[in-house]
C-alpha cells in the first residue's frame, strides 16, 4: 500500500485523503478463501482452550474496555510489500508453532473501536527469512540458517560499496527479490475493532529480537478488487517476551536456527515500554508450547494522522 500525503498543514483532511491513494489488489478467490478461514479459527479455539492447567495466559478482558495511550510508532523496516493478499491465514507452507493473533484497533483519544480498518502483518519465518526477500537470507544477515559470527580483529580497512540491507532489518525499503508471499496478509477489523490472523511464531535473525510488523490503514474503501484509498495511521511492531522465545527455541524448526539471537532487552527498536510499545499478551501451555500460542493486544492509534514508519 503506497501512501502519499500533503507536505503542508494547511490542506484539509479531505485533500489529504484524495492524495493519499493506495490500492490493494486481491483476486476474488482469495477473498472467498479468507472468509472460509474464519470458521477454521472458531473450530480451533476450543481445542486451544483445552490445553493443560500449566498455562501462561493473560486475560483478553484485561486489555479491553479501557482508554489507552497511543501505541508507539516504530520503523517500517526494509521488508514491507504493498499487500496483495487479503487473508486471515497467512501461514502457507511454513513450519512452526501455530500462532493465533488477535488485535483490537481503537481511537486512542476517544477509545472507540475502529471498524473496517485494514490491518497488515508481516514477519520472518522460523529461520529468520522474509518472503519476497529469500535471497537476502536471514534478515539481510548471514543466510537462512545463520552461522558462526567472525572472530578476531580486522586486518584491513573495508573497501568497496556495501550491498544489501544492513544487519537486523534496519534501513530504508528494499525492493522484493522474489514472488513468495508467505507470512504476510491484510484483513479488516470488525465492528468491535477486532482482527484475527493465523500464522506461526516468528523466528529471529541477526540484530533483531523476535517480532511481527503491523500497519493500520483507515478512511479507505473495501471493494471487489480489495482495499482502496485512505492512509496509514499506524506503523508498529509486535514483540514477544523472553520466556516464550526461549521455550520456542527448544522446538523445531526454531532449534535449527543457529543465528545469534538478540534479546528483547538488547533490541534497539523495541521502545521498552511494555504493551504500549507492542509487547503482546501471550497464552500457551508452558510445558507444550509447540501446541500453539495465542496472542492479543489493543492498538491505540490516531486515525486522522499519517504514520508511515
């Protein structure tokens, strides 16, 4: 989704919306498939809830019904692709711990839910690789499987011009290198501001902690072709606590990811302000995390602002 917004404060909101045109293209069959995914979510909820009593979970009601401060705006990162997949299940053929993600989008000033907002998510797979950028390897680092970092002091000054994205997924946008689109998707919030995705627990890559990217788009229109118009009011990232990441690292395929992992405290992008900064509420059986994880968070956004990250 490409946003264009006014460089002056004098333009009206209507003018901004006319300029901030973006289009998400989606085949009609993709939309029909996504609708069918909703029933699969409902069926799986009961199975997930039946996990053993040794369960770590925060009640969803604890994060709903109250006014929220603004959710932190964070960098978009280099691996965003103008969404062309309207779907709730973004897993495709990727192996990993099932992750059921529910987000609630509200107006941070009025605390009213935002319905029919378009929400994008995208993240790396268990090996730290982003779809669309498989040739970049593990987040622009040492390759999908990681490896052993170099040791010793350099003997010569570096020469030549650096190529590829910097370690950790920082820097400006990079153009996609391939046609894969796993672990990416866009879906709309319901009348209560909720949107749900099915994916897998993300892995990690050099320089970043485990995270999911998210964007919220408003003031557009859902059509047979997809979501048209509007602007991006929030660009953020969703984070996982260290306990859950350490448990995931014991299960395959995460255990085979040998890339040195950056912890939540070490990450240079996580704002270290808890749920306001994107730290997810998580629920899982701590003895059997491989059975699945449920995550939820309320995003407080400014619908009249443009935040492209």
